[in-house]
């Protein structure tokens, strides 16, 4: 396993890591926070529970810029996924089916980073999954702190 970003590419403050809601299991996301000017670029890969009656989890992604610790981004899913061992499509296509807003708390020495998440994602076959201002926390180990 190799990190997706080198530590020298991390933004300051550094919110890179795995995030979850301690009070609400079954979903979470990996956050990549890339240094940039004037604002850091942020990417999340989000894991959600399956739609009602479904057996497979749902994955969504979002891209944006973190400004003063906050960002609102459209959530997208791959529309033309394929099975392992199957030939991949020539081009990946994505469907926007929700939004996510993250409000990150300032990072304090000796404490795991936290914040709040608000999101709604509509499942392709019907139904949705949403949370409003739910507290989130980094679950991965901070590096360099």
C-alpha cells in the first residue's frame, strides 16, 4: 500500500485521512486534501449503505475547494461500472445524484480532527440516504502532528 498523496502534497491544515460519524455507523469517507493556491483542492470517496433491499454498498465521489474549512460539492457515482474481470468501458461516465457539505473544525494539537457533514444522495433505483449536521471525526492516525 502506498499513500495516495505524499505528505509534501498535503494542505495545511491537514484533513487527509479516513472519516466517519462516531454516532452513526455504516458510512464514511476518505478525504484527500491537496495543497493549492489560493485554496486547497479536496476529494472524497464516500461509502454509503445499500439502498433499501439492496445487497451492495454504494460509493460516491466529490471534488471541490476547501475555503475557510468549509466546502459544498456535488456527489457523483459511476454510471457505467463493470465487474472485475470484465472489459472496462472506453470512458467512465458519472451521474450527479446528491450534494455534501463539510464544515471542518480547526485542528488542535493532540486531538483528532472533527467537523460536521450534511448530505443527501439519491439512489439510482429510488430512495435516498441523508444526514444533517452530523458530527464527523477522523479515524486514521494523524501524521506529522
